[in-house]
C-alpha cells in the first residue's frame, strides 16, 4: 500500500478530446503530490466608469466581459504564484443577451476565452462547463467564471 510519502512527485494530465481542436480538454487527471487552488467566481470588471454600475454599458458585451473576468482571474492567480495554465477545471455561467435573442452569446464568450487558453503563449486547455443562467447579481453582468487549478510538487523540496 502506497502512503502519501511513497507517492511520486505530482502529475497533471490534460486529456485531449479525440479528433477535436476545440480549446478545452475532455478531462484532466492528477496523481501523486498535487496542490490544488480553488478560485471563487469572478465577475466582470467595470470598463466604463461613467455608465450606471447596473448597466451592461458599464461592463461591455459578452466578449469584453469574458476578457475582464479572465484578466482579473489571471491577476489574482499570479498574486498567489499560480497561472491560468494551472487551471484544470472551469465553470462558466453566461446570461442571455438581447443581441442573441435572449440566449447566451457563446461566440462572444469564445472570442474572449480563446485569447487566454490554447494559445502559443499559454497552450493548456482546462476541462470546462458552460451553462446559461437566468441572471447574475448585477443586471449588467453576463459572465461569471470559477476555476480549479492543480500543479505538481515534489515533497522532497
């Protein structure tokens, strides 16, 4: 029987979706010594200080909101010594938009998301779920994202 001390240094494996170049992983697996970081839901950051803080104008469209959410997630994670590349699982909550007949703007979300994941600078792809919700706390918010990150460590260090 292996004990925690006998486990090898950690391993994080992102399992690609066969035959797909979509920028998410089919699954992620961790083994051995792995530390985990749970990132609370992050909501859009104000891009127009002159707009009503409850309006969409204050936060932008779905793409812009996705970009400010992920930039803020990146800032917070980096302040703790982590990176977006460490994310293994992401949950995305999107609110319907009048520009898309009340449905979530998945295309706008993917435009923003694709600037942060599966890029030349940051090739890692998390496993991910995207769900449509009726609303978020502020009426102007269209995006909230939470994530779990994992990275290996060597207990001998």
